[in-house]
C-alpha cells in the first residue's frame, strides 16, 4: 500500500507545477482518493473548463493533482495554437488535450478515440464544455489502410491493437490519417499521437499529411510499445526526419526550444517542421500567458 501511494506522491513532488507547493498537491490527491467512485464526477479544471472524471480514469486524474500532467507538451499546445489554427488529437482518451486546444485556445479540432466506452467519456467532456461545435469526435482507429482491428477495452490510457484471440477486445473500424485530414486546412496544424505503439502505422497512413507544410508540429509518444507489432520507434523517428521534422525540447517558462539528438522514451517527443522553425519560435514567444494552479506560464 505504501509503495502504491509513493508513486503519485513522488510524481506530485517532482512536477514543475506542484514541486514548490507539494502539500497542496498532496491534499488534492488525498481528497480525490476519498471521494472518487466508479461514477464520474464533474470537476473544475483550468479557466472555465470542466472534466468528467471517475476513479478508473488514471490519466485524467493527473489534471486534478498537478493541473497539466504532461507539462511541456500541454504548455507547448497552449502557447502554439491560436484561434484560427487546427488540432488533431489521435488517441484522445477522454479528451484533455482537445479541451485545452478548443476550450481554451478556441481552435477547431478532430478528436479520435477508438474504444467505445472511452469515446462516450470524451463526448461527455465535450458536451459539458459546450465544445461539440469546435471538436469533431470520431469513434475510430487509424492505421496505414482502411480495415477493422481488435483493441483491448480494459486498459484505460494503454488500450491498444491486439490479435483476434486476445481477451477483452473490441472490434474497431479503422481509417487512415490521409482520409480524415480536412483537405481545406490551410492554417497551422498540431498533431498529437498517442496510440500505444501503433504510431508508425498511423503515420504511414498519413504520408500526404506529413508532406503538408501546414502541419508544423507533432507531439508523439515513443516508449518502446511499437516492438509488440514488429516495429520500432526508430522507424517513426526516421520517417518524421525524412519528411522535414526535427526533435526539440520545450521550456514553457522561458518559451525556448532546444534541439535534441534522441527521442524521449519516458515522455512524449516534440517534432517541429524545420523550415517553419522561426515562425514557430515567434508564435511561442508572443503567445498570451495562462494560469494553472496559481502558476503563470
């Protein structure tokens, strides 16, 4: 029990938004543990945003404890996207990235979540924030071709593609990124891709999208899960570099970008279109500040 508690408490202690006020974070964590149930509760988040969260939603509960669970990536989104820009949330789960993009930054989004029950939670979050006119939610998966695939359905944020013989699976219609990407999109676009090892197949189904110069930035998870499909994260890295992207770290407090030589394995990796670097840098520096847990970013 003590070991189980030590993981979230250490996370709160080290997070950039709570490390200087960890006791407040501990209080939010303990309070949530005491009142959380399997039935979703609606909580206030950032600004006027609200989240429908239940005890089993381990990814979304980080928003309660530390404000922005994926601090650098979520801050980059908030600093980069403007109202006229476009966001695609591939592997949206319950939609926290989509809420930031369309709820705070007011841009249009497409939010993709393959698991039916999780998709209903996503829709609930869009409904309670009155964002159904800003976010197009699709209950599908993405791959390199149109087909049907089997997904686990009991893994919260780590549901993934499996074979037919696996237990607790759901059959999901799968399309390609090229097919669903709006052809009329002419504004700066950010993609977030978190598909538990299926990233390469998603990108191979979006080769035209990768060549679209309006796609300026990609936030992508590369954590070794691709090996379960006979793929590698290095294949994703090579494909993105081939299409003109390079890897960067982002410092939200300084609004600065630093090139990195290797992709991250413990957190998401940020890829930026190299020819657009100066424009991206200027957008970040000129973006308005936002406040979360009394921190101004």
